[in-house]
C-alpha cells in the first residue's frame, strides 16, 4: 500500500525538529515533503528580495539541518521529497539575482536533498510564455535550468521533478508550465535519454490541475511511471488554496469541486506505488493550535482512504 506524507511547513520547528516529526508519526504519516522553499520564500523573490540563508556553505547547511535529519530518523519519518525554492527565474529581476538562484540556491538545494537521502526534488518551471511569446520558448529557459543541475542530479542519484503550474493573466487563471502532458512525457524521456539516467520526473499537483481543468485520469495515465511525486490538495476552482481534499463542492448536491474519482482512477491505472503526499501546509495554520494533531490525523486518514481505493 502507498505510504502517506505531508509537508513539514507549519509542523516542524527549527528549534526542536524531533517534536514535529514525532507528531507526524503519531498522527499517521510515514513520510514528509521537506519544505526547503520555506527558507527562501517566493513572496520575497517576487519582490526581488534575498535573504542570506543560502550564502551558507554546504557544511554549514548540513550542520543546520542535522537536527532535522536526526529528528526524522528517530521518529521513523522518511524525507521522501522536497521542494526547491521557487521561482527559479524572476523575469523583472536583474542578472545578479537570477544567477544567484541558478548558481547558489539550486546546487545547494540539491546537496541538501542528498544530505537527507531524499530521491526527489520538485522545481517550478519558468513562467515566461507571455514574456517570450510561446510555451516552447518558455520551456527552453526551464530546460536550460534543468541541464544546469542535471549532471549533479545524476551524480547524487536525485530525480528533479517538474510540476504542472497555473498562471494568472488579467485576472484570469490559465495553464502554466507543464500542463501539456504529451509534451511533458516527450521532454522527460528526451532528457533522461541524454543523461542515461532518471534525472527528470513529474510531480502532479491536484490543486493546480483543478484550477485549469486538467483531466486527472487522462493526465496521470499518460505520465505513467514518469510520475514520481504528488502534491495533493484541494481548492474551489478559483484560487490556489491548498486545502484538505473533499473540502469544496460545486453545488448543494455536494459534488466535489475536484475530480478525486479521476485522481484515484488514474493512480490505479498506472499502479502508483510511491508516496501519497499532501501539500496542505496552510490548513495547519488555519485551525487553532490545539487542533493541529487532529487536523494532521484527519489528513492522514484521507491518505489512507486514497491508498485503499488505489489498491482495489
């Protein structure tokens, strides 16, 4: 049966990581999605602001994260995936910031991933279609970034995972990078063939897929074994809310806003046997603090439900 995972954000405290990991284990999780992106926030990057966290040397980063690694291990939690800080390219920023993201943040993120013995790291492709004129030109920029870290990924045994994204243009939500599954499949296969290794895979994000109307079952089935990790969360179809699955309905007859049946069907089609990982960190801070364990336990139970349905 699939294992169940969740983000470390809003659960793990840097001052005492073991306490949070122990809570994850107690509430029904066996895996965690380490929120490396919490240490360099996208909200700051879009304002063209940097902090000094990734100025640390690799040794300093390993020393900083050693209590997290030990806390996870002692609690029986596997760091099964992590999220590289994003965006990887800020269109309006100068050369200095973007070079820092590529030459400092990205390779150091890969080294941190390896330090945690984590096999998968998720990246956001460049949102540049409206700046460059086409999705193909946008992919060229993302591809250039992937090639800049792919040799390191091969050396470390890590698979970089691209994620289906959305974009907002004039107040309208539209498909962002990696929403064309046929192109994604071709690109993943081409890059892996070039490096003779599985350096690239896919992260399917249920919330982003719901926002732009992706056919869950069809998309997942087409991905097949290229699907390595998941971001499971729910929304109302209008905003990227990262809420608990089955939270939103389309009508008073309680038809779910998100196609969870299609999700299960697709996962069953490809015999998915990896981690059902939830990207629901905002939920943890929404509920009162005394309810944190109850909320985490509820999310884990939904994961167990998905696992049992996929296995049927």
